[in-house]
């Protein structure tokens, strides 16, 4: 049986880390990424780590014919892992139609090809954002989806519902939805990591860019929340732990351990940490003093969320290896490495669309 997996969004942050994990676990990998939000140079880092050159199809998955051609050329794929999507919460509020068109059209094209070519396994990049502001934490996979906090979150909720309906009508393909919490950190080689296109929105790259001087001062968006120190609570998950969850999810489907042909798993550390505690962890781990101030709340922020990850632990055999210290130390190591990256690894100076 083929061990070839197609990873969409393969030159992105989580995609590239997942390719490393897949290769290290015996899979052959193909990538498709139009590099509108990522750098093809990331696959150079993957090659340095794994010794494998990864082929990337520079295709916009919103173009059905070009997408279909990839499947026609690789009809014996054992699975598809779908990361490709826009994911900036703030941008999605400014440009909702861009997010609906890009994230949904690409998903639909991939699913149509999976159906036409009978690809047996599909893993979808979902997000804890589908829970909205949960009434109870930690959240389990049975926690109901609530009003999405942004158009980005709505694309993840719609994506899940589309795949659930697809699975109900197509018993030949088995799907898994992985709900990520807050991905952060970098591969310990510092050869791959997160490459925000312009000013980052997510906490960890803002921390490291503040520490290195790219951002003058970090603003903590609110310390008047009903939490232990007033700042929001999140579940930070190391990107390498997250990457390995994809390999285990694929193994689970290939070994036909699934009970249904569409299953959901929370992929979070299971630990809630506040924004201020994350900053403290960075300072303690790196010895750096971070220049930050307390500002007003950011609209759309969830007060507190973290995962009950029992299901992934028991069904997938997934056990997160890294904690906040490794997240912060690896993120800082990567931030210092980026300065030396060859020019061609640098991203487009502005979003291409
Ligand atoms: C975390 C906390 C901020 C920046 C989003 C998406 C999720 C996933 C990850 C894609 C919040 C605070 C942040 C700053 C701050 N998306 N913060 N100052 O919003 O939890 O999740 O990104 O992978 O689906 O919803 O992540 O890192 O933006 O914010 O105080 O400069 O850090 O207010 O409480 P978020 P985040």
C-alpha cells in the first residue's frame, strides 16, 4: 500500500513541522502550497532536518483544474492532510469574503478530488475557536460549537460541518478533525518555525519579536478578566507535539482503528496558562526582560479556554512531550535564527492577496 500523503499548506508553520514528523515516521510526502502566505524556503529546512527533498506543487487550491491535476498525477495517495487556509483572526474581520472564498473554495476542491479519486483518509486542520467562549472549561469534543468569534472561526466551523456531511454520504473516505488550541514554538533544530508575514497577531511571535527588538513593546490585551491574574487563559501546544498528532491520526485511520468515518480530537496540552504567566515563562526560560504594558481588551478574545485531551491520548496514543518552557525556548532560538535566513526564505513583504 502507498505511504504517500499529500499535505496542503505544506510550506506553512504547522504544515512544515508535520511533514518532518511524517517523514520521520516512514511516510512519503508531497506538498501543495501557493506560497501566498508562506515561504518555499521552509522546505529547505525540512530537507536539512530529514534529508528528504519534498516536492511542492505551487498551486492555488481555489483553482479546481490545477488541484485535480495533482490528484490525477498521484492517484494512489494514502491520505490528505489539509492545512491550507488563511488564519489571521483580525484580517478575517476586515476581509470576511476573502476568508470565506479562500478557505471554503479550497476545502471544497480538495474534497471533490478526494471523492473522485477515492482517497481513503483525510485529516482536517480545525481549531478550538469553534468552541467560541465556552461555558465550561476544559472543553471536551462534546462541548457544543458556539457562535464563532470571527469569520476565520466561522470558516473552521463551516469546514467541520461540510466534512461531517461529506463523511455521512461517502463511506469510502475516513476523516478526522483535529481541533488545535494555541500552536507555538519551533523545531529544536531552529531550521523551521513560524514566519509571520507582517506584524504577528499571535502571542508567542509577538513576545519573541518584542524581545529581539522588531516590536518596541508588547501590549497585554487586558488584565481585568475574571481569571487568576486578570489576563486571558489559553492552552499553548508545542508545534512538534501538534505535528505528531497528525501522524498518529493518519496511522489510526490506516490501521482502521476508527469507530466512525468522521471523528474529532482536541489537540491541546490540557494546561491553561494566562498571558502574564506566558510572558513570565519566556523571561525565566530565556533570561530576557520583556518590555510590555497593559492595554485594553482585544475585541473577540475568548476569556479562557483549554483542552480536555483525554480522547486523543486514549484513542490516538498521543502524549504531548513539551511544555511552556520548551515552547518559549524554541521560539526564541528560532527568532534569533531568522535573522540569518537567506533572503529567499524571507516572506513576501505584504500579503499577496
Ligand atoms: C492569545 C492571547 C490575546 C497578542 C487565535 C485563533 C486560533 C489560532 C491561534 C490559528 C489572547 C493575548 C496576543 C498580543 C496579547 N489560530 N495577546 N497581546 O486569539 O487565542 O487564537 O490564534 O492557528 O484559532 O483564534 O491567539 O495568540 O492571538 O492570543 O495580550 O500582542 O494572547 O489577547 O488573550 P488566540 P493569540
